[in-house]
C-alpha cells in the first residue's frame, strides 16, 4: 500500500499535478489497496482540519492582506528605510528589515512577498538594481515570514507533533534575527562589491517623522506578540486580534480601506486559506494511512540503526528535508513528516521545540528553491520576469540561509535560551 501511494504521488508530481491533489489521489489509492471503506477519507480529512489552532491560518492571512491594502506595509517600508536606507545598499537592507517587521504579524511568506514586494521591487529596479536581483532578494527576505513568529508552519508543526505553539513562537525569535541579520550583512557587502546602491538614501524620511508616521503600524506586532507572551491571549486568538487591529487602522485611522476594497481583500484571503486547508486535509489523510501502515515506526528504527549520534541524525534530516522542500509544499511536508521525525528526534535527545525550528527553517528554504518555490513564483509575478532569470542571483542567498541553518541546528541554545527564560518564571 505504501509503495503504491508513494509511486502515485511521485508520478503526479512529475505530471505537474497540484500538491494537494497529488497527495489526495495517493491517499485514495492507498485506501483502495488496503480494502478500507472510502468513508475513512471523509472522516480523516475532516479530523485533519478540525483543530482549533488551525483557525489562526485564515486569520493571519486576512491580517496580512489587510495590512497590504490598508497602507500599513508601505509605512513599515518607510520606517525601515529611515533606519538603514542611508548607507550604500540601504534599499536591499530595507527590504530585509521590513520583511522582519511584517513577519511579526503576517505569519505567511507569500503574503509578505506580495505586500512588501509590490512596494520594494519597483523601488529597487528604479535605483538601478537588476530585476532578477530584486526578485531574488524579495523572495528570500519574505522567507522570514514563516520563521519570525507568528508563523503558520510553526502552528502546523505544533499541531502535528503535539508541541506547544507558544514555545515554538518564542523559539523562532533567535533564528529569525540570525537569518535577518545575516541577510542584511550579506546584501551590504554584496552591494559594496558590486558598486550598487550609492544613491539609496534619496527620498528617505527622517527617523522621527517615519516613526511617527508608522506608529500605528509598529504598535501592531507589539500588541500581537506581547499579548501572546504575556498570556493575555493564545496564538489563535492573537490572529483574530491582528485582523481586528489591521481593519481598524486601515479603515478608521489611515483611511485607505474602503467598502469595495474589503471584498477584494476577503476574496483573496478566502482563496489562499482554502488552498492551505485543502492541502492540510489531504495531507492529514495521507499521514493517517502511512501511520496505520507502520511507516513512521519503520523509518524511526531504520534511522536509529543507521545514524548513531544526534549530530549525524540532524545532518541526515537536514539533507533529506532540503531535498523534500524543493518538491513538496511546506505545509504538506510538515503535516506528513513531523509525526514521523519528531519522536525519532526525541529518542536522540533533541528537544522537540528545537527540532521544530530546524524543520521549519529547512522547509522554508523550499519556498525559495526551484522547481516548486512558492516565494519565487510570487516574486517573479510582482517583478514580471520568468523563473529561470532569477536562479543565478538566488544561489548566494540560499547559501547564506543554509549557513544560518547549520548554526540553528548545532547551537540549540539559539532557539531554546529565550524559551527556557520565559517558561522558567
């Protein structure tokens, strides 16, 4: 049964069938091969999405779209530019810093790509940066949307591996700052070497004025993250608070969201949410069947036999996840693999929260690696270029994130120190 399911899924991928449909068809074939009743598919697909923490996904997507339409993202760009925009290469650094701030609310890398890329990709091109570089930079920076909390993939990992989502969110701060800082340092050195961005400071607002202008936008991540870590509301409830805050600021304070805009925002959010939930439903059925077949236990025993140390296990998992992330959508990969790999990681003495960071960061790389990197397609759509033109410029960014991934993997304190400090109180 398992062989038939995997073969079907690989064949569908090769035929460019969508990820959700490929997983669903493979699962249905597995049901037929095991002579189980087809009603199992309905039951397990419903069970996969009938979880309260998953309600945060459509809310965070809606909050991101409201921020884009309501002028919040534009003001965040001006604020970030006022901090780092005055140096050579300041505009690419602004892109990274803005994505870090926007990520503290949106939880979605694709939403970050569209919201920030629509402003900064044209600005980068106008300042003389190659279009391919601008698109590659935006796609990579937007990856921070799923690493800096709140994060939709972290929610999915927490639900799948039965790990505290609040602890995952706190643990994501260190890795997010590391990757963001490394990217900013890299683009500054790269622009120095290439001679780009000598006039990036043109049109930059004074810091005080930019801060005052973006005050309501900057207060949003403070309220959301402060509420979560302060125990005022759960991550799921925080997503609803984010929607309410973005709506009030966009409609009544900035006054950039009208009644007609609401229909467009809601429609886009519903479509994005439905796509993710459909993937979760199909992946949940797939995971149920392979668990029933004993695949997780078999893989666990094999890994324990082949990989004799935690360091070797983490290296092997990183290599496997990097390849998997290139071909399978991040949400689906987490739902299928987290229940399999998390128990094995715990057997090797790896903290499940730390392993969650390794898994999320690694699979987030899949968002910027061909052939199925969703951030690449989003950035190419905004920049209006083909995917093949972006690959050369993308390689240095991937290497920087890979280097950060190795630090995150083998320095667990980067992820766990803040978690231990908060939960030790």
